[in-house]
């Protein structure tokens, strides 16, 4: 799993981690610390950092397997881009009513993205 996917999992499920797991995850994935640097920062062994990080990543992956929230969100975003693209094409239509409806669709889609 790549760094972006891990960050998305953390955004969704990070509150389920312990404080120590969140700290290790943040330092490793967001601050780009090495395991040794994290161990020094937290005054624990490198193995302790590795174990915390492994448990945290396993929990995040497990939650995604059970709930599928990240997968569903990414799919929704992809579908939304398709809808917006089609609506923007319709905005070029000569019929003013079609243009107005297309703009309504684009505006609604932008509200959903917020």
C-alpha cells in the first residue's frame, strides 16, 4: 500500500489508534522520520516503534476491509468528476434551459466535494 493510501486510511480511521500509534504514524508517514529517529524522539526501542507502526497500519487496513469507506469515497470522487465533466459539456449547449440545468448540476457537485 502506498503512502497516499496509508494517509487516506489514517484520515478516516486514525482516531481508532492509540496516542502512541498516532504519533508513530505521523512521524513516519507525514514527517518522514526513520524508525531510528522516531525511537530516539519517543525514547523507545526501534523495535517498539516498528511494532507500534505495524499494529497501527494493520488496524487501519482492517477497518478499511470491514467498512470500505476510503474505497467508496475514492469511487464517489471519480464518479463526481465524470458528472461535472458531462455537465460542463452541456453548458456549451445552445438551449438556455440546458445551460441553466448544467450549471445547477455543477454547483451541486461542487457542494458535495466540500
